[in-house]
C-alpha cells in the first residue's frame, strides 16, 4: 500500500514538471532555444516557408506558431484606408498580447498597396487583408526574430519580401515582373481589358468595422478565467481578428454569462 501511495504522489509531480517544460518564457534564452528545435520541425513538416533567391523565409503562420507556444497572441489595433485617387492603400497596426502577464509586449506596422508588383488588380479587401497579415508578421519579428534565426531560417517574414523589386521602370510605368511571375499572353490580353485603378476603388465595398483593440483585450481577459476551458479559449483566439464590432460585443456578453453561470453552478454544488 505504501508503494502505491508513493506512486500516486509522484504522478502529479511528474505531470507538473512536464507542463513546465512546455511553458516557454521569452525572457529566458535557455528555454526558448528548446522552442527553436520544435519550431524548425513544425515549419519544415508544414512547408511554411517561401524560397527567395535560395534563402528560406518563414510565412506568417510559422511566426504565429512560435508566438502561440510562448502564449503571445496578435491583436489588430486598426486598419486605416490611406488610399489616393490613383492608389489603393491600407495601413495596419498590430500589438502582441502576452496571455500570462496580461501586458502588451510588442507591436508592428505595415502597409499594402495595389502599386506593388503583382497587386495592380487586387480587390480592396485583399489589400486590406495583406496589410494586416504583414503587420502580424512584423510585430512577431520585432521580438522573436532571433528564435526564427536559431531555427535555421531568415529572420524576416516572407510577406515582407513581397516589397522587393517594386520600383517603376525608366518610363515611369509599372514595375517589371520577375521572370517567375510573368503573365502568359492570354492573361496579359485579359488584363488590358480591366478598368483603371480609380474605377476599381470607386466600386470596392466599404471596409468592415472590425472589433476594437479594447473589445479584443476584454475578450482575452475573460478567456483567461479559470472556468473557461482550453478548447474554448483556443477556438476564440483563432477567430478573434475576424470579429466585427457587433460580433465582438455578442462574444463578450456570452463569455460573461458563461462565467457567471459556471461560477454559480460551482457555488451551488459546493
């Protein structure tokens, strides 16, 4: 019986130690270097890189995975339309929120324009979305670049590399496409029939009013309540940047109700 009791006591302790190994602290390089090994394997297995001139650049999904292992999630603060009569352009700001400390630990700004190479005929929502994606990658790069480098990859998000080669030609026209993205004759002929940029901007739908940074921080605060399950938290965090203001308000109300109901249920059971 004594042996059985000893085993019962050891098991929870072993589980706690295992949890600590998986809980990385960004301020401790000895811990995060273990993450670099896991990160390299994850990126390779899921093919989350883009090859540019023989160098491997990690896609934003890889940067998000590194951040999630550290308990750091991105929050889109704002997406601003800075377009002109001749250019469709969006600027985005993203902050990084540490779930363990409850503090903001980083930020990133980025823009996307239809003047860039290969984006002349992008719709407005695609330009806006890419600005957000780039800002997420930039925010993570500012604090996690050394971890990506330790994993064996270039410390710049792949989405930022799309800026390269985006210079006008000698005649002041559009940038000359790289050889690997030259359009086929049939595609080039179809592109000539597309209206000029101002018409595209005029016909583009209005930007969605996404949830504010304050709403997202409130959702994250509620998700950290002990009665909320890990599965519920993960599901909400994966979709938090897709919420508009109305849905964010509904999510906050539902989370508060769920917390109240579960706390009252536990009190009654006690």
